[in-house]
C-alpha cells in the first residue's frame, strides 16, 4: 500500500534493530470485555511478537464505538502506558481528511474535480535562472491530485517532502532549517513532471499539499482550521490536530516515537537545529507535511471519522453522490490493468478501495519514522484504526501491513458484540 517514505531518503546512519519489548507484560488500558478477548489477544501478542513499544486499537460497528484500548508504552523511559485515546502521528491517513474537505467544497459548488489545480493555487514555481515551468502543469486537475495521477513519480525523481536541505538552499536559506509546505510546492512546480497528467497512478505527497491550498482558496479558511471545523467537529472529534516536530511542543496526551532502526538525523527545528536527534524528534520536516501527512489523532477519533460514511445517504460530512465519487474506480491505467480489466484494488479519491459486498472496503495506511498506522472502513459496518509508535518490526516489515489481516480475523472471531456508544457529537 502507498506510504510516506520521505524519512527513508533522508535518514542517517541506521543501527541494529532494537527489541523495544522486555520480558514484563505490556500494560493494557481501557475497559475490558471478555466478549472482545480476540482483540485483546491480538494486540498483546502483536506488540510482543513485533517488538512494538505501544499501540492503540479502536473498533466501531454500525456507527457505534464498541472497542477502544491502549497497549504497551507511550513513553518507554517513563514507563507511561498508552491510554485508549492517546494521540499518534497518523502520517498518510491525513490524506482522507484532506480528500473529504475537498469533496465538501465540491458539494458546495466551490470546486470542481476537473478544475485545473493551479486555478486555486497562487504559489509561483521556484525556477532556476532561465528555466520555464513545465507546460503540462496547467493540465493537472484537482481529481488528478486526489487520485495520484498528476504526473509526479517519486520513484523516478524523488519525493520533495524528503528534500528539506535541497529546497532550503534553493530558497536562499542555510540548512538545517525546516521548509514550509509552500516552499515544497514551489520547488515541485519548478521541476518537470514525470509523466503526462492522468496517464497513470504514481503516489504523490505533493499533490495533497496542493489540495491544502485548494481548500484554503475555495473556503477562505486556513487548511487546519477548515478540517477541524468542517470535517472533524461534525463527527465529535476535538483533539485531532497538526503535529509538532519537537517533543516539548507536543500535547501531553501524544505518544513518544521510536524509529525501528534507531535512526538519527540533524535537527531542523530551533532551538536544537543542527544537533543530532532521534529522527522522529525533529530530523524530518514534519511540520511541512501538513495536508499529506502532518496530522496527529487517536484511534477513537479516526473510527469516528470513518464511520461517517457507513450510510452514505445519511453521512454528516458528504452527500451520497460525493461519497460514491470518492470511492469510484479511476479511468484508464489507474483503475485497470494492461488488458483493460478492472483492478481488484485501486486508489479512489483519498482512499485505497476494494469493491466488496455490494459496497467497498476503503482504507489508508501511514508510515513515517517512528509511526505506522492503519484505518479501515469495511463494507459490513465495521471500522477500525490501529496506531503504533514505531514503524517496523525486527524483520523489517511495516506494521500496518502485518496487522491488517489479523484485525479482520480477530473481528471475525468475536461472536457477541456489546451495544457500544453512539459515534458523533
């Protein structure tokens, strides 16, 4: 599944993989229910088997929260347990939040999916002397940015979100310094596209930074405030916010992060700029991730958000038509194989999608240094979020991919679900 890989390109020297877990059983927080023991067993064994410091799992069923527990440690040094509503960096699960904000503006008639994205973006390309912007940029649409067909391919030309030093120098700054989302966009617009817009899928973080600017231009509201007020508040979420790089600037209920390789890097953020720090603690350009990967949220917050689409005809966030459009199969190679057959899995507008049960399974994962996350909205009325404060297990596998089938299995093992609590305001 697509993930945010900037930290891999920018990472410093890696040490041997740590075993974060010790012989003591990991603490478990939240209300226990014997009927939901398969979920408890899954998480406790998963943390032990994959050397995960801490995690949280929340599950909703038919619009009601039925499970929310924390496992392991939010802070290893202090031995602080993870509470059920602890905040984690969610990385690319930020993209569904941005996509829903855009679709709201489509519902309001302020944005069209086939608008050129530059119609709404006033930032000027950062060009080398005598260079001209790629003429194809005028053909990149809002839809292309939403479904990653805009023409940027990080496997060919690198991902600008992981190039803070290069971008800083191009703006005239002296590294190490953080770079803003605006400078990341300007740098990208000053480079050639990797392919013609709309031709194929290639995961693009910068496309979502552009969508953040579309939201601001069309709404007249800052990106973060718009998402808080219009996407999160209507489903009863008040704690989700854009994340901060340095530990001292984070809220008290946010976990600490542990890069699986104990990677370090040069801090970008004052007052520790230039110091060597654990990569999650300021060596990555986190505060520039914004609309593509900058949010922190709890597992409970995320299932509240995903459950808003359980019944598209009654969604508190989008019209039924926009929910369907969000999960529609893209045209051409993005949604079909070389023979023209529909792909079993594709990327819609902000979500990975698999048609199932007359509806769809829709999900997203997130991956940055110190974080692996998973959000699932299943066709049969279940939603879940699994969040971890490290990125990979000792075998190098990304945690979200490992746990995904295990949650499906554990949910299937539960034979009696509690009534739960209503999701929403």
